[in-house]
C-alpha cells in the first residue's frame, strides 16, 4: 500500500542568532506546502512536513538531519541559512543517499550531487554590488563580516574584484555570529580613522541590527560611506528604529517591493497567511519556490526516490516570484535574477538596479580568467 502522504524535512531555526531570517524561510516553506495540499497534493497525496528547531547551531543541524533520515524516514530535506549549517548537514545527506535543498545565497565553491542550491552564488550578486558601489561611491573599501566560512569566502571574492578593478581594501574585520553591541566598537573606530568610500557587510543574524545602530549612532553619512550588504534583509530592518538603515544597500534576487505580478501574488499570499507586517525576504522566496519545484518534479517522477528527483530537476525551469528560474544541470545551482536595493526611510528596499537577463550560476568561477568572468557577469547591466 502506498504511504498516505509525501514526507519532507523542514530544517530552519526558530531560535538563536539567525532566527529572524529563518522564520521567514519557515513561512515560505509552509506557504508552499499549504498551497500544494489545498490544491489536492501531489498525485493525490499531501506533503507532510517533519520539522525541528536546530537553534542556529551547526551541530544540531547535523543531529536533526540524521534523525530525519534515519528515524523519521525522510529522504528529502529543505533547510539551513548559514553555510556552516549546510556544511554540517551534507555529510549525513550523502551517507544516507538523501537530497537537500538549500535556499540561501552563499559563498560558492561547493558541489554536492545530493544538493540543489537555489540561492545566489557570488557571481549573482557580490560582484554586481561591488561594481555598483565603485561606480557610485568610490574604490576604498572596508569589509566586515560574521566570523565563519560564508563571510570569509565572500570577502575573498569581493577583494579579488576590487583589487583587480584598481580599488583598495583598507581593512577586513569579523564579529562573532552571536554578536553583541560592543563587538562593533572597533569597527566604528576603524571607520573614523580610515574613512572608506564603501563598507561591504556580510554580517548575518543578530549582529546586523547592532551594525546599523552603531553606524547611525556614530553619525556617519550613508551618502558618502554607505553599507553595501549581502545579508541585510527585510527581516532585519523590520526591527530597527525608523530610519536607522536608510540610504544603505543590499544585493539579492528578490525584494518584498518587487512589482511584477508573480512577486505581488507571492507577497500578498504570504502576508495574508502570516500578517501584514511579516517581512518577506529573498530567502523566504527561495524556500517557497524550491518546494513548489520539488512538487513538480515529484509529479513528473511519480516517486520521491532522491535519485529520480535529482534527474527530473536537472534543467527544470520554473516561474518563481523573482522571475523564471532554471536549475543548472551541471552545478545544481540556479539561474537567477540579481538586483540591488536601497533602503528608504520606511524600511522598504527601493530597487536601484536589476539584471535584464537571468544570470547563470558560476559557483567555481570557471570562466577562463577572472576578467572574462567579470565581463560575463556584468554584460546585462541595465540601470
Ligand atoms: C550564508 O551563510 N550562506 C548566509
């Protein structure tokens, strides 16, 4: 007899340093599951979520992934925000021949045949952000990130690009993932001394609020020294005092303010379900569309055997809220739509630049030289 439902694992944190963004990813996942089930499920069977709270800790991600794969009979897991958590989960996924969907922008330089990466690689955001900032503000950069693998690698890519473009990295600083306000004191002192043109932030989670608060309290002016962020999202600015982050920039592939019909439909459904003030983020969007894509693959394959799903997903295209996306069959990463947003006084991201074509993922920067790669990634500049 067939199982009555299709089980999937949902592994995002409701507590800990990155809970705010991960809550939006839980919401995106739940919205997709509810939409699928209210339309009759897949092949007549509903999706059923098995979920745990790994508390923003890599070790717990690995333990819960193992529990899902071994005890809960779940082979397909959607989850993780921080790269440290994805890297903790993947050995379990590979050992148990499961499949993992990762909906977060990340540092690249990774491939697991049992993972699909639906967030941006650095050639789908980091480069565009650094380039825009150099053109509009200047070429002396200070980098600040959280102290773990994603910011280290992100900063390495940004450094390569800035230095090749004849800019300078004046300093590179790190704060703990579980940051406290005082962790930003030295950063502020360095800004006062170095006076960079641009600050690039790959600070994640709880530290994001402290970063912008410390900057605002020091009296700096975003018109001459903006923060250009990779991870600052609607989930962060929603809890800041009015105007705290106004004038600063973020690069990502989806903003709550995106005005296309598909984006408006998604945002309206999300807010109807989770409340008008619930922030919608690019990570929530990816968490949402990757479950819808999985359901499509499940319907075509007729089985949730991970190997069959992997084959079905390769090359698949899908109308996501950000635009039509495509799973790259070679890298398992996703062709996406890079955008840049500037935060206004109402804590809304105003889109100041977007690619007019879908950008292929290049997680290993395999284009023959760095210069060729940077030209390729920038060829669709529009604004
Ligand atoms: C991240 O760690 N990929 C945000």
